[in-house]
């Protein structure tokens, strides 16, 4: 899906600026924006990290590495009166 979004962004960016001499650069920029927006960067970085992990160390099945990518904080306000 991310690759198809990038291809569509390339076409859209190029066609939108086809009169400009930098049309291909606008198309590439639009393709990159749509690729990142559709989650392609996450997939690309995850596959790069997995390939680096496989190349650097032998595979160990005893534990799984967990990475935190998002954090969320929930704040609740207390007024001092309950009821």
C-alpha cells in the first residue's frame, strides 16, 4: 500500500507541476510525503532494523526484544471532593 501511495504521489506531484522545470523534484517530494503518511517509513525502518539484527548476532529464541514507539500519558484531575 505504501509503495502504491508513493507511486500515486509521484504521478500527482509531477502532473500538478508539469509546466515547471523542477516537476520531477516536486513529484519525488510528493511521493516521499505520501509514502511516509501511509506508514511506509515505519515498515522500511523495521525491516532495516531486523536485517541489522540478523546480520549482527545469532538468533536467540529465549526472549523477544520489545521496542516502544509511542507513549501516552493520561492525567486525571481531582478536586478534593468526592461524591
